[in-house]
C-alpha cells in the first residue's frame, strides 16, 4: 500500500496504473475470500458478508483518507504563507468562530486546573458535564426529559461522530449523506469500513435532500448522516422536513446520526429545529451529535458529546475506552459552565447577533453587485455557499486558487464538500475584513464575467 500511496501523489499516468493494479488486487482478494464472514460492530451485530465493494474500500482506504485534507489545507496554507510573507491576505475559510471563549467557561477551566482536575476523567465524561448537557438539551426542546446516562462526552464532536459510525456501521452497510456535506462524513464512514453514498441536494431547495431523494436513490440504506444547520451551505431543515426524514428512517430501520453542532447559530426564532423536537417513538434509532465548539467559541477546548439510546451510548463509551479514554478533564468543567451558567447565554446571543449582521452584509452585497450568482440563503451556521461555474465554466478550485493569488482572499472550494461548482465563504471574521474581502471578490468575479 505504501507504493500505491506514493504513486497516487505522483504523475497522472502512474496514478492511473496504480489504481488499476489496486482494483485488480481488490477483485482478486474478493474472489479468493468470497466466503469470508465479517464479524463487526461494537453493538454485537455480526455475520455480515464482506462484498466486493467492502474489499475494494478496504484496499483503497489509505488513498481515500490521504486525500481528505487536500482542498481544505491547500488554500488555507497558501493563505498563511502569503500572510507570513507580509502580503495582504484575508482568510474567509475558517470553520470556527473568531470570538474568544466567554469569560465564565474560560475561568471555570482555569479554576479546574488550579483545583487539580487534571487527571483521567470518567470515560463517558464527568457527571457535572453530562448533567449540564442533559439539562441544556432539555431546555432547548421544550423541557422534554433527557437522560444524562445516555450522553457520552468525547474529544470534540468529530470523535463523537467517529464513535457513532464505528458503533453502528461496518462492512456491508450503506450510509446516506446529503451533499454537499462536511468533508469528514464520508471519510469517517470509510474508516468504519462501510460505504458512504452522497445524495445530491436540490438547488431549488437550498441543496437539502428530501425523503423522496433518499427513498429513490438509496432504498437499502443502513444509516443516514444529516447536518442541520448545514456546513457548508448554512441551510436549515424545517421541523416538518426533519419529522418526515425521521419517519422514513423509522419505517426502514435506518440509523440516523444527527449532527446539530450549529443548532444555536440560527437566524430564525429560537434554536434551529431538532430531532429532539420529535416524539420519543421517532428517536429510537437516532444518535444526536453536538458540543460546545461553535456556539461557545470553544473549538480548541475539544469537547463534544453524543446523545444516544442506552445500548448505543454504552457501546460508544466502550469503544472510546480503547481509543482515547475520557476527554480533557479541565476542559469538561469549562464546557459544563458554558452549558449550565445562565450568564453565558448573553455571550451566545451577542455572538449569534454579530453573525447575523455579517450574514446580512454578505447576502446584501451579492444580491446588489452579483445578481446573477446563485447562492444558498443561509439560515444558520456562519457559511455562505455560492456557485461559480457561471463565470466562464470555472471550477470552485480554480476560482479559489486564482482569487487568493490575484486578490488575496482565501475561500474553500466546493470540491472539499462534494461539488466543485461551488465555493464556501465563512463570515466568522471581523466585519471590516469581510467588507474588504467582498470588494475584492466582486471585482474578481466581474473580471471573470467579462
């Protein structure tokens, strides 16, 4: 596999030859071990037959995962290098708030360190944090009961997603992912040895996927990963849409992983609609993922958590005990303060209010100066997703490369999310920087259109 990986990074001809050899090896392996039974899953489910696709996926895994950071890191690293060299570069590619962590959780973390809370914590998370998370989720969804024993705390919500996928899926499983989608979803599914299938969202429907799309394109799905509010589009699924998807999943015994990390960053009334707003009978096969990174500007604290049915939560905790064990001990106290201290709510409202103002600036500018450019109206998160292939058939990758080279603005091409006709702009940046960047983007885009 090492030689195949090396070849993948070299010339196109050698890359093609290597891929052909790799696929041939995968096919041969599948024939030789055609009767192999894969015993997999931390939930105790076994006996799934490894298919030809499973073996190909297994052999292609190092190549697949190796490509993960290409689009995201290439343009951001180029921006950093140019900035370090003294050039005027505005970075609107960040996937994190530009605000400092609010004072209350920051001081709680410092206090925990001073109090000696610096040792191994309970593998599933400290009770203080799980209780605060349960109360928080309950309050967001009208006071419905949430059991703290069904919550597993991890080193960021990405690990929570990883734990959920490794617990629920394995060889032979097919996982639907509405696209465009966050770059890590399909990669995590690949790592679980399952097969991700990207379901293209409807441009007339903010690039969201409907139940009809899911049923038509993937009738035999095992799982579904759904993000709302969505990264990279900022689209938000309505309560009715979420309910319809939950009913579809329940009827077909599909596991749903609901990534609601951006739920509080919502430009409608209250938090964004959630699976937790649904009746209990529609939640029997739902794992909800969230954390403190986005809402509380705590990306570096690395605290996320999952709410899952009891059996799944126990299995996820068991998996985590053999990988990273418990999450950062003092950071958990900081997260508990963020979720449980009422004073922090003022900080959240202030940050969301600022994101709303920035969003309005971006949307207004595009409508005024680039009226022919298609974009998703962002109702949540802090991303603006716009289409660029109308500018002389240019791809998102080319657009971003030329934009940073010629105009000094760093964005993320849609190739990172599954569709290179689009580009993601993050307005998690200072307002003046956003305005300057928009001047440059408008000028650059008009030149392309000439």
